[in-house]
């Protein structure tokens, strides 16, 4: 039995097979059989899937020729599902399926059968393989691979434009019957779309589908098996079809006239207004360009497109002036950026509109006629002279009056003033070009009605020169004339200066003053180059006779009005060598020449004072160092009480006291003063008249000391307690002649050598109370 037999109806097949099997073993019916004797010739059974009957589904029957119906043959089944899915009656060989089978699960089962002798277990037939094939029924509906489908197709597409292909699959046996044969049809979406029944390709079915009318379509497609015949199973899917945009719509202005109001003060580059054209398309198909195609103010405005909003932006390009033009009218055009020529035929692809721009008045500050003013005034101009005027006016329609004033910050000294009404600038003070050649001021114009509307203008006032200064000597000349000078010698060349600035430069004239001309000893020679030479007129000058000459020189300038001055040149008379070099001048002249200025003198004086102060400071410091305790120890006292009652060894005895002390009368006097305290009132040391050396007192030490003691006691500057005073006394026999060493340091001839010093080192009234300091060389 070949496989192509299955194409015939399955019931017949089974019957046929069963009859065949039966026939093979039954020759008794008289049917002539050409078959071989072996009745074990089978290999395939068929079984219907999805059997829903109540009794077991009969598959087929095994039969052996050796089976005589006496029950001695036993049929045995092995293989896939044997005993579970498939059961065999061992006696009759009938095979039944125990369960409902699904072809889509397992399409066939391979089994083995054999027949054995029930008693001997002897194999009556060899083991044979056979197949139970499950027959398909249409138990699966077609399924779409996607649900839903999404698709796009450009609007305005032609009929039959492919949109998308949908596919449905059927799980049933495609090799058998029509169970898996699917046919597509459209349930929803007509008449816009169609579907190819065999391929599932969706196409447009209507021309001129407009996205702007309807953008989205939900198309329902059905797939039905059994080749779409009645009784077939079906499945559906939804296809969402979106029309994509094409530029089939031109931009259109929403108004034919747009109106904007703009203040005249609007800055250049500012946005004056926005206009918008509508375009039913989207994306780049809605991009548009605006253009000004006509204007009564060419170049005044510009229009651009805001790419994010597609607005037409009107921008100011030139300044507005309400007073000049109050209204502008523009003709604008709009057009898509990406034009699709396919739709030209559908009507005009651009649009036009009119824009009216109304300029609004703004209160503006006054405007000066000029950006700056330059005025000139002669420096000798009288007060209240008008030197010029400025003019400003209100540009507004109202034409408010303007008030002028001077910005006082630019004219701190109030040199100028301005007439508030007519703008005339006049001077309030006298001018001096030599002090200030320029006065740069600022004039303010204020609107009378609105004082906040102000503007300023710079006014440069130049002070013109007037010859109001007389020339003078350029420097202070120091001139001398040699006593041995010859006549007509140039002893000095002088020049002049003048702060005025005449246009053609200075021209100075020099001459000797009229009053000196008569008996003049010098002459003036104008060199005609703004210098002049001073010449001698005599052959010799004598400083003893006249040491200084004053020569009056008149210098005048050539300007108008002429200015002149008399300048006195001082000439000293000096002795010179042959070459004419100055050697010595009159002292008076010298000092004059040395010409120590008061400043220098003060400086010198200051130096002297400082020096003095330093000296005083040093002295004070030294004194401080000496201020140490009077008594340090008794030993020291004893050691030092040596000299007061010492006869002394004369000149040789230098051990006892310091002769140096004697040589310095200043030091002696100083030591007389208190060292421990400063007396409140200073008494000059009392100087006893020294008695002339006589026989009586000369040599009498006792008397000498007593006298000194008495002096000390009566001394008001003496301290209130015991203190030490030392006196030097050269003993008897010391004669003036022998004091050669003292003589050498004494300058005054009337020195008393017998009493070397009346104020020697300290004297001690009470020997044990003596106090002295080690550092004191005097002791
Ligand atoms: C365009 O318009 C938007 C919205 O008004 C604004 O934010 C943007 O700045 C504009 N762009 C230009 C270039 O003017
Ligand atoms: C402005 O007024 C002043 C004072 O009345 C007068 O001197 C001056 O000439 C006037 N200036 C002009 C430009 O009229
Ligand atoms: C005033 O202005 C003039 C001209 O601009 C200039 O030369 C001069 O230096 C200025 N003087 C002062 C003080 O600013
Ligand atoms: C010139 O010199 C003489 C004597 O040296 C003197 O008397 C006379 O006053 C001088 N003249 C003048 C103008 O100084």
C-alpha cells in the first residue's frame, strides 16, 4: 500500500484494509486468492485524531493464517504507546486506541506485532513493524504572526500602493486537505484598502487619501482556512495604517492685514511684530519663508522666519522718526521651503498679506544743532561778554521750550554762564590764557515741560592770547666786569622771555633805559635775534671807587599793545688776570654773589643747633654714668682717704692725687656741684677771692683747710649731710718756679701757682664718712 492512497477518504481506507486482512485469511468464501499463503503482510494503520466517541476507537485487527480460531494464537504488541495508548485483544488481534490523539502533537506511532502459540509460546509469525498514522482533521485556525500590525503610507498615494504584507499560519497538516490552506480577506478598512487573498499584501484602494482629512485607519484582516470555504476556521488581525504627510498644502496667512504699533524710540534690530501663516502640513512640509515684496519704506524693515515656530519676525533696520513718517505699509509673501511640484496644480502655492506699521510718538530729549561747539574768546574780554551761543530744540510735535544751563561740574570756578532762554554763553570772570588756555564745559538743555528730558553738548572754549605780559630777562644774570676791561667789550649776552604767545613768535627789543643813557658806563646792543649784548664803555673800572653797577635794560615786545619792562642788570667790578678771568671781587659783591639764600642760612643754623644738642646730650649721658652710690664700702673709703692731709711730695708725688685734676679748672668747678641730687636752685659756685700768697698764709695747711671747711659749711649748695671735700695743697717749699709741668698747660699769665686750685677734689670733714666713687679719677 503506497502512501498516495491516503488521499482517498480515510474511512474507506480503513474498511479496505480490514477487508483485505480478513480476506487474506479466509479462503473459505471461495474468493480466488493469488496471494501468498502468508497473511502477515501489513505495515500501516490509520487513526482519526481528536476522536470524541465514548467507546474505544478501533484501530485495526492483527490476524495470522495460522490462527484457526481455536484460541491457540496469542497476538503481542510492542513499541510506541503499546499497552498504554494502544491495546490489543490477544485472542482476536483487535487494536484499540485508549486515548484521544492529537496529530499536531504526534503524527504517527511505530509498533511491532507478533503472533505466538499460546501453549508452546512458539512464534507463529515473525515480528513485524507497522505504523499507526494519525489522520489530520481541521482543528487549528489560522494565526497571524503579529497583532496588531503598524504601517505607514504617504497620503495622496495612487491606488494599489503596497502598504504592508500580513501573514497567518495554520498548524493543521498542509500536506493533506485544505485544513491549512489560508485565504485573506478584509473585514474593516474598505474602501480605503484591499488585501490580496493569497499573499496577504495590503494595498491602497482609494485615490487621494488626505492625511489632513483622516490620518489613521484601523484595517481588520481575516485569514480563513479550508481555502476560505464555509466551515473553515479563521483568525483576524488589526493593521493600523497611518498616512504620512506630503507637502500638498501651501501656507496661508490667517489675515490679509496685520497691524503693529511701534514707538519711534525702538532700537534697531528689535522685533516689531510677528506674523503667522498656517500650513495644514506638518514637519518640514510646513516650513515656510517670508519675504517683503513691497514697502513704502525700503530697507526700514526686514522679515525672517523663526524656524521653531515658523513665525515671520519683522525686525527694525533703520531708525524710526515719528516726526518724519508715521506709518509704513509692507507687502509680504509666504511660501513653503520644500515645495512639491506634484501639487502645483492644486492651486496657488504661496500667499500674500499686508502689514501696517504705525509709528508712535515718544517724548524725546532736546537735540542740539551741533554735536559740539567750539568758541573763542580773547583773554582780555570783559565780564558779561557773549562769546557764542548754543541752540537745541525739542524734536517732538509739542515742541516744548528748551532751557539751557551749564553743568557746574565742568565749570567749578563759575567762569561762564549761559542765558537760559537763548543759549548765549558769556563770561562771568576775567580770563587768563597764560593760566588756562582751554575751558571745556558741558551745556545742558532741558525741556521746559518735562525736566527729565535733558541732553548735553560739549562746548570747547579757547582763550585767545592778548599781549598782556611784558618781556623780562630770561634768567637772573650774574655779571661782572674786570677792572682792567677795555671799552666795547661784551661782558654779557642777555635774552628775554614772555608768557604771551604771539602768532608769529616773539620779537624782543633791548635798549638802555632812558634815564641811564646820559652818563652810562655800559651800553646795550640789540643783536636783533631776541638777545642783546652788554658792553663796556670805559677802559677800566675801579672796584674801590664803585664796586657795583646797576644797568637798567628796557625790553619790549613788538606786539600790540606793546608791553615793555625795565630790567636791572647788576654788574660787579672784579680784579681779573690777563686773560680776563675773575680773581677777586668786592666783598660786598661777593656776599651778594655768594648770595646765600635765607633758606641756606636757616639750614646752616639748624645744623648748628643740632650739633649743640648732640653735645649737650653727650654731657648729660656722661653725668648719668657718674651717678653711682657715694659710699661703696669702708675699705674703699680708707683706701682713698689719702691725700687731704698729705703734705705731698711736690711734683714727684703723683701717687697721692691726680695732678690732672688740678690742670682742669672746669672739672674742678663741676666737681663742686652736688652729684647725688640736683639742687633746686642753682647757685653759681662761690669763688672766694684767692688770697695773694703771703708769708702768713703761704704754707699753712691748717689754715688753708680750715678756710675751705668754713667755705663748705657756708655753702648753700652743700648737702645737708656730711660729705667729703678734697683739697690739694702743695706743701711748703713748693715754689712757682718748680711747677714747670703746670705752667706748660696754663695759658693765662696771671695763674696763681701757689694755690694750684682753690677747689680741689673733695674735702672730707669727717674722715670716716668719706664717700667717693671708684670711677672718679679726681679722687
Ligand atoms: C522663536 O520663537 C520661540 C518661541 O517664541 C522663541 O523662544 C525663540 O527665541 C525664537 N527664536 C528666534 C531665533 O527668534
Ligand atoms: C540772549 O540774550 C542776552 C540777554 O538778553 C543777549 O545779550 C544776547 O545777545 C542774546 N543772544 C542771542 C543769540 O540773541
Ligand atoms: C579741551 O579740549 C581741547 C580740544 O578738544 C583740547 O585740546 C584740550 O586739551 C582740552 N582741555 C582740557 C583741559 O580738557
Ligand atoms: C659811571 O661811573 C662813574 C664813576 O665810575 C659814576 O660816577 C657814574 O655815576 C656812573 N654812571 C652811572 C650811570 O652809574
